[in-house]
C-alpha cells in the first residue's frame, strides 16, 4: 500500500504491533502548541512513562522530515517542544507539511488518522477540539469531530473544554454517530472541571467494559471513534464557574485581537493559563496523566479481548 511509504514507525512500535502488544497513541500539538516549554516536554515524557507503567507502549505521533512518525525519541520530543514555527497539523495540513518537509505537531484529527494508518486503535489526549462558541456565525467546528465520525480510533479525553460550546459539541457527536462515554460518573466533564452541567449520553465504570464496547462497535463495522470522557481528579479540578470567568475574558481578548482559525485554541489555552496563574496548566497536566492511565488500561484490555 502507498500509505506505508509515508509512515515511519519506531522500531519499538513495529515490534509491539507485530507481537500484538497494547499501544497507546499520543498527540504532539499539546506539546508544541498546548503547553509552555519546558513543562511541555517533561509532561510528554511523564505521560509516556505512565502509559508504560499501565501495561502499554506509548506512540507519540508527529510529522518530521516529510514522514508520518509513529513513536518519537527524546530528541524529537525536545525539538517539537522547543522550536518555533512547528506547524499545527490538522487533516488539511498533512500533504503540505509532508511536501515541504516542515516539522509538524499533530492535532487530535491528524493523530487519529496516522494512528489508524499504523494500526493503533487507542489514543490519549487532554481535550478534543469541538464546536466553538458562536459557531452558528463563524462556522468554527474542529476537524477533530469530523475525523471522529469516520476513523476507528478511540479517544480518551477529559471531556470538552468550555472554550467550546459543550452542548453543540455533544449534538454534533450524536449526529455523526459517535458514542460518548463518561468514565465513572453520570455528568459529562468539562476538562478543568469534573462537571459540565450536561448529563453524559453513556456511562461506564471500568476499562474492560469500555474495551468490550469498542470491540462490539468495530466488529459491526460501525466506523468512527468512541469518545471516552475521563473526569479530572477531584483534588486538581478548577470549579466550572471560576473557569467560566477566565474563559469569558479570554474569548473577549481573542475577539478584540482578531484571533481566529487554527490560532484560536492555542491562544485561548495560553491566555487562560496566564489568567489562572498556572492553575489551569497544573490541571491540564494532571488530567492528561490521568487519561494516560485509563487509556493504557483500555488498550491492554482491548487487546486481551481481540486475542
Ligand atoms: N485542547 C487542549 N489542548 C490542546 C488542544 C485542544 O486542551 O492542545 C489541541 C488538540 O491538538 C486539538 C486541537 O486537536 O487543539 C484542536 O484545534 P482546532 O480547534 O483548531 O481544531
Ligand atoms: Mn477551528
């Protein structure tokens, strides 16, 4: 297949694929555009360790030297986290950065697609992109949602950030046939906060049940993702109403500065981190680690069920 010519799979991942080990894909936009240096790199490495401690092999994905790289070494992570002008690569950007050999950090959408090309079915991130507030006017709907509608890779996230319109994002996922499962509670979580005010469409309480659902869905050829929403640990959550204030201010600043398109999400994350004096960043790091643990458990269980 032509696709294979574009992939560069790390030997450890090759081996894991060949011998049927559990693998968890990880994105790189969160490293290059979602967190400041050097916390971004430290977090990326700690997340990889947590995946290993929970029985799976981590495969961080990025586009480097014109190849879709699955599994990065430390120097590649350093480069992504510490270099200006790393491209934020969503689906539409993939051919361009491949052609021009520009270093690219992959979003949820691009990471899912590359994971799928490599044969990886479980992917851990912090938060997905979604339907932005005001989408009825600005049409800003993340390609992450479109990708989730079609690609067979499960996504573990901490729910949906309220920089987005959470209700519309849930509606969109329903329209596209994407199951949304919250782990261990009935409320759908809002990233920094354990509750969003929306009831989760589905709830499951252990990784084995979630793995079983993935198996059943894909065996029926019901294509697309499953969104697994994992609430942030209680000790690190920032209450929803407190976050709302900061988010509101950040949205106003973005509008005043004319920020839109692919710059919007990174701008909002950075502005919110500044406004909360780093509290939102601590929460962000904690929830990604928490997701890595659950994702590795689901990946291990999914694999056990496929044998
Ligand atoms: N949410 C976060 N951190 C992130 C992102 C979202 O809390 O780093 C990134 C993810 O890579 C996601 C992307 O796929 O932003 C969505 O960007 P957009 O809204 O431009 O599609
Ligand atoms: Mn967008």
